[in-house]
C-alpha cells in the first residue's frame, strides 16, 4: 500500500490531560506523499509548551522509537505490523511515562 502521490498524511497523538504542562505532549506521525511499505515515517514530538522533546522514547505500534530534538522515525512496515497495539506512551528521563491516545480533529 502506498500513500497518495500528491498528499501528505498525518496522524496526531496527544497525552492524556494533565494540569502540569511539562507532563503533557503531542506527537505527529507523518506519511510523506507516495510513501510505500519500504519507506520511513517521521514522527515529531513536542512537550506541553509546544517545544520539541529533547530526548525520549515514543512507544507506538509496539515499538519504542528514540526521539532526539523532537524527531524520530519508524519504518512504515513496522508501523503497519503494530497498528493494533493500543499502548501509546512517551518515556522521558527523570519523569514517569505519560500515556496518550490517537487524536481526532
């Protein structure tokens, strides 16, 4: 399966609500136009103050993806293989893991 050759597709994920901005996060998984199963997906992760997460790991699709300076990557095939995995967490050093969910809107 390939993404449309003329459209960028993105999935957004948000942490569950927290009163502490530093605990919140948002992530965007980006499917580039024309991307096929042998490609890589970019993931961008920001904290609750909309600043890129310096270091951490995003748990998504059964994978623990390293995030550096707000960016990571996931193999398209690995994402498809783990698409039914429900756990979505952001792990950051010195902080407890924070769960999240797929966001619509």
